[in-house]
C-alpha cells in the first residue's frame, strides 16, 4: 500500500494535512505557526522565539513539569524551533500514542503565559543570547543577514537583543500571541502510521474552539540585497569567518529546484567546486554554499572559515567560482551528479516520518499544497540547462553582500 495524502480544514480555519504510510513504525506531528522574526515590530524583537519557550511552560491544565512528564510518558521526542518565518512545535511517537501526543501538543498551543514563568524564562533567553553572542561563528550569520537585507524584515534577529528582550513585557507577548496564533495562521501536519480520519476528528474536538481569523504577512517582496561589504574585528576567534550572500528565487518560484542544484554544484559539503578548490587543498577549515527560500525572495549564502592570512585569497576563490558559474553554468556531468545526490538524500530522508512531516508541513505553509516524493523527484529530474540559465540571468551571482568577522581589521573587495 502506497502513502496517501489528505487535507481538511476546520470551521475556524485550522488546516490539517497528513500523509499516511501504513508501513511506517512511528508517527510524527507538528503545529506550524506561520510567524517568525520577520513578523515582529522593533519593540517585539525576539518575541517569537521567546514565545516558543513559553509554550512548553504549560497551559491552564498543565504546568511545565506536567508537560515534560506527559510527553516523556508516551516516549515522544518533542521539540520546537523558530525561524524568520515559522515557529514549529513537533513530536514523534509510536502509533498507539498518537491521540495522547496530539492532545498534549494542542493543549500547550494555548499557553497560560503565567507571569512567574515569563519572568523566569526571560532570564533563560537572555542567557541564551549571551552564549550565542560569544560564538562568532554563529553571530556572523545574523550580521550577514542584516547586512544583506537592510531594512527588509528578513534581516530581523530571531533571538532579538539583550535590550529588546529586557524591555519586552508579558502584555506585549500576549498581544503578539493573540495576533499571530489564530487558527487561520496554523497548520497541523502529520506523517507516518496513522488514520487521518480519526486524527482529524480528534483535532476537531481539541482545536475547534481556538480563535478564528488570519494574520497576513506584510512586505512580501523580492530583494536583490544591499551589496554591502563589512569587516568586523573580533579577537575572540582565531579563524576568519566570511559569509557572501546573493539573491535567489522565492519559495513559490518553480525555479527553486534549479537553484537547489546550482547550490549543490557550487558548494555542497562534498564533491563541489568550493570543496575541491578550498576544503580539499586545505585553504579553508570549512566552506560551502546553501540556497534558502523565503516567502517573496530567496538567497544563496556562501560561507568559509580559515586562518586570517588565507581569507583574502579565499574570497577571490569564491568570487571566481561564482563568476565562472554565472558565465557558463554547470557542466552536464556536474548537473547530473548534483541531481543524483539530491534525489538520493531526498528519498532516504522521506523514509523517516519526522523528516517527511517537516517537509510536507513546510511546503504547505509556503505553497498551500504539497508534492509527493515522486512528484518532487520529477521536478529535479526535469531541471535542464534552460532553467539553470533562467536562474542565473534573473538572480546574478556576482551581486553580493560580504560579511567578515574575525582577527582581520580589513579585507579588500574582490
């Protein structure tokens, strides 16, 4: 029996999607809330991530201890993450504990937001920001995103700042929760061994009283970035960390499949141009490029870390690789190898209910539809030279922003 995809929507607007796989030995589920740092005002900076923490502090029925106890009792693997555009709460369990798992997750999605929990967790968040800021290899990604996006909301920090979190009040968080955590802004995604009809019935009983409504996102627009160049002197690290960012297609673009393959040819962790030119010869400790899709826009980010004395030549190496790809595109052999690697990773990942659930949930939040594994594979198989050229012409790889952080005080534009 093959997998089966289902979709329904409750009267209050909550979307429920599921991909049944009777051969799976587990079930994974998540509530995808379509909100993140790009949806925050300046005085709310970091509230999405802070609220993610607060959800696990419990509801009116459960305190934090009860949440942990109940999730542990069914052997689930609960967690959550916040990005620029999504806050996702997920867990996996054995099929026989599906109903209990859904009951707990749906309960905590209506958090109590108690004053004492808020005050305590604020200290945890501030400590997390402090630890993050002590890691230059992490902070450079915040700096590079802000440099590239400028006044675009995708440049907002996910964690916020010490100042913004210190100033944030519980009433601000409650207002944000009521604005963004409405049913029309949430998707429940499930994959693995389960019965969709039963699950949808359970979800209706648990979630039908959630407030209806929508929470539209503003400033959905393509951006070519600022083409800024910034060097931050930081002696806490012995390595120079560099991020080179350039534009790419948005999540809704059919060209995103070609963009994925370009990124793999240029900077996959093994067998790519950047790997052979920089990592294998020992010019860089690490180097690569990834393609990231957002609502309205997308980016390629090339990264490398190396000794300060090699940073300038490595910047020239990356820019030369981008220039060559921009001019001639990948070779036929490179494209075919990238396609094979992409398909292999996709198939292996899709065999895990958790990975498949995260995939279909993310697709739906961006596109209001999902692709089966076979359909997605077909999209990559059909990428041709014409599509590759379309991506390179619409999103030139030479229009870049460069962020460097480390012992160097200066770095020349290449």
